C-alpha cells in the first residue's frame, strides 16, 4: 500500500571520490552539491547517499555543514571518477571505481518520507528499473538525472551511449537531461517528438548559460538562464539545478517558476566560484 508522505524532496545517490586535474581526492556526487540547493529552496528535504565506510571521512565537511540534512549509508565500495579539464567548459572523465547498485531493500533502509524522490545516478546501473518501481509503489513521485541513462558502467575512460533499458523510465515523472545527454538519448536533435517517445510527463533539457527547455504535455518552453557566468568550473551545477527544481515542484510551483528559481541559484553559486576559485564542498 502507498505510504503517507509529506511535501518535499529526498535526493538519493552514491557518494563519489573525485580526482580533479590530478589533485588530491575531493568529495563528489550529487550529495556534495544538492545540499546547497535544498537549503536555498527551503521546505522538507533530505540527502541520503551510499559509500564505503572507509571513505566516509572524506565527506566529514559535508556532514558538518549540512547536519541532519545529509545521511550516509554504508556500502562495500564508493564510486570514483577522474575529471580533467582542458578549459572551463570541456572535461575528460574516467571511471576509477563503480559504486553500489541501489536495491528495493536499500530504499527501505533509506526510508524517504517526502512526496518526491530525486535519483542522482552516476552510472547507468546505480538505480535499476525495479528500484524505481519500488519507489513508485511506496507512493513517491520520481525525478531522474539523465546522466544515468547514458553513462556505461565500465572502468576506464567514460563511455556514453543510448543503450539504457527500455523500462528504466516507466516510473519517472521528471527527467533532466544535459544538452549532450539529450543528443545521445535522441541519437540526434532532441525535440517534442523525442520527448513524446520517451513517455515522461516532464522533461528538462539544460543548456548551461543558455538556459533550459521544459517539455510538458507535448509542448516545449525555453526558460533563459538567470544571468550568464562564464570562465568558471561548472562541476555540480546540474545537480544543484535539478535538486532545486524538484524542491520547488514538490511545494506546488509550476515548471517555469521552478526553473527560474533553480537557474538563479546556480548562477549565484557560479558567481561565488568565480570570485573564490572553487566549488563549495566543505
């Protein structure tokens, strides 16, 4: 039976150890960025992440900053990626370690109590279709980051393709795709016909400083970015945008208003990075 839930959003995803331009390990994954978005949006929210206990100390700064907003569950391993930037807009990624696969049992252990659950997969295998079905059966609405559609679960240079299971989107209510992910999913230009084929009621395609397109009920609307911030590292911007967007949708805001709020949050964070030189992942 569906359980009683409260308006808000819970973010689920794996922790990640990021090696950026060969620097010492730093905390990554949606959990490292979504807290900023949930605090800004207000309302009920939580971040629940999985990673190996031996790596939890790397994320102590996040737990100190976000307190009870962030819960970390133990797993056998932690995801890890290399990120090498040749300029602020282009990066080369490698998969150093593949993180845990979330099961229906993990969902019960996490026990989200909010109306919405945002899934932030780092690779295609993080959240199988049966796990999404378990969330829907609990009474949740599901948001899904589309990088989980295109990122193959193999070590070495990151491989992106459109070989995701056909049933992976069956229980998704909001799908977010970055521009490059949308091209892979569509095998060409992304448009309303592709959006209809995917069968997801609400789809966001983000274009960085150019804003985003929102596809709802066969129509598309462009929402411009709050303002352009150039020549800055954008790691985690998509995570912040989507978490903020879903948090606003969870309290009843329409898609455009939610996108405008998310865009303003991200622009403000990128402005801060421009002046401090680093993402805020303390």
